[in-house]
């Protein structure tokens, strides 16, 4: 595992916002330009009545921190409410999904380590996605029953 040496300042102007692949949630990767192979950090703007993927990890522990709004997530069979400036640490084996069942946007900072090498650019391995998505990743939590997400294009 390569470690990062020195430091690198990342400003808001450095961030590139894009919709996530499966659920179309706006997100910005803080560390993509640094070359870090140990740590991931991403901002997620959860629109009203939206959800991110239902997933787990192989090795990565994730820390979820709410910057704006009130965060909601399911971890296994539990629903957790995370207040502004609150956080929750989730182990790799736990099925989890961040969602927003309110009418206001919620801004999350999600930090994970160690980085899952299979997802880094240039990885030579073929990732078995069932390890990350053991069930339908687009499945919405019960709190969003009757809603449609992601939006149709």
C-alpha cells in the first residue's frame, strides 16, 4: 500500500461534482487528485426523497458525517437518524444505505479506509460486485415507499 507524502490543499474550486453511476446522487471526490490509496473522502448532496445504493464493503470502514440537514440511513435492519454535525462509523460487513426522506437537501461527508483497491483506476482485477451489492443496490428503504428514485432521464 502506497502512502501519501507531504500535503495537498483541496479547495471548493477543486471539486468536480457529478451524479453517481447508479442512483444519480450529486457527489464530489475530495481525494481523487491526491493519488491516495489508503483513504477515500466524498461529499454527497442528497436531494429530497432520494437514496444512495444499498451496499457493503470488503475491507473499508466508513465514517458518515452530516454537514447540513438531518441525515438518515439504514444499517442492516435498523434506521438511524444522524443530526447535523453528528456521525456514525460503519464496519465493512454491514449492509448500509444513506437516504433522505425529507423535503430538504442533506449534505454528507463520507470518509472510508482502507481504499478498496479493486475500484482504483487501473485495477487489473475483475471485481465481483455481489460482494458489494449482495441484493438489489437500487432498492429503496421502507421510508421512501411510493417514491421513485433515481429520476428517469
